[in-house]
C-alpha cells in the first residue's frame, strides 16, 4: 500500500490501469479505484479523483471506460432518451425527489475523495434537474448499485448485454497478441 493514500484506500492494480488504457486509448487520469467490473472481469467504471493530477477540477466521479458500454449508451442518447427523462423530471415529483437524492449521494461520494471548491455542489450528468449525460448516470448506477440513481437504472435496463457474445477483454487480448507477437524466447515484442 502506498504511504500517500488515505487510510482504507488501496492503490489501483496496474493490470486494471493497463486494461483501462486499452479501453480509452490513453492512460487514465486521476483514478481513485475501479468502481465496477464488467461481467467479463475488466473494469468498466472508474471512480476518479475530484481534481486531476494536473490540477483540473473533475466533477465526473464515476467514469464509464468500456468502449462497448459507452457505445451502447451513446446509442440511447442519440435516440432522444435524455429529453424524455428530463421532461418526466418536471412532471413526476417522486422521480424528481429520487434523482435529487442520487445527486446528493454522488456529491457525498466525491467529497470522500477530497474537497474541490470550484465544483462544490455540482455533480454530473445534469443532476439534479435535467439529464445531460447518460454515461454518467449509468456509471453511477453500476458503481452504486440498483435503487440509487433512478434514471441511471432506467438507462442501464435499456441496454443490451454489451459484454456478449465475446467479452471486450478477450478481444483486446487477442488484438494485443496479434500486434505484439512472441519471439522465439517467449517474450512479447
């Protein structure tokens, strides 16, 4: 365990960081922990620090990384789901109250990682009054579990099983093996 991590926090495994690098096509920034794993075993949601290493405030505490997951969510976004959800928030007091609670829990989860005055009170995804980014809401639902973010849960239920028929982890491993063949001594090039 690293001496500079708060009590109870563990360093993120280098294999997870490598997997996320493959997923994003770049190194992950400000990773606090893997917040959720795809059924294939790879990380699919990260919990990120509220301030990135370069000092930039970063309000997106839960960040979806799996390309199949983010692609499926993008398809929902282009289908007008966010507009419909936002309209329902103004018509359904129970939904609005549950979404407000999700916003508050999101802020509490981020505050556990540290205070960043520039983004205090600002969650992500449009919470608590609108739906601006389903990626954030689905990531929150996956990380927090069902019943925490009602609109994230709804969006998640609309998605097909993004990890099938073949996991992205298996595909990425096969692609890596093709791009980095082993030499005669068994080392990857």
